[in-house]
């Protein structure tokens, strides 16, 4: 089955929740965290998620399949309609990068 890009913010939010559930359930996705390059932050959920996971409809660890047939280039294009890219040197960006680093350390301990 070919991966289809999300078309609504609600689909993104559903994927965010699924990603966090997959992490909590200690599924295979935990070992793949270092492979993700583009992360998005959802303030209302206080959560970080990788673009290649949240950018495709009805995603879960099994469908993600180690990223086969998926590209961050496509997801970046669709996700930019709901997210703002922060300048790397901004204070907010630096704070979020530190927070992401700490989250990834916690994920590795799972």
C-alpha cells in the first residue's frame, strides 16, 4: 500500500498521538529515533514528532516500516501549512532543541 500524505491537521494530531503510544508501548519505532532528521513540536500536546511519521495518513509503527517508500521532502511540503519554521539562532528554537534532546535521551532508556 502506497503511503498517502496527510491533508488535515486532525490527521497530523492523530499521528502524533499514535507515535507517542507506539513509544510508550516500546515498539520498534524507539530504535529508529536517531534516523529522524526533521522534528515538529506540538505546543498543545507538549510533544515532538518526526515529519516522516506524522506526515502520512493513519501512520503507526507497522505502516512506517522503517521509512520504506517515504520521504521527508514530501512531508515537509505538506506540514508547513500548519507549522512555522523557527530560525536556528532564535531563543525559542534553542529552547526547543534542548527539550527535544532531553526527550530523545528519555526515549533511549525505554
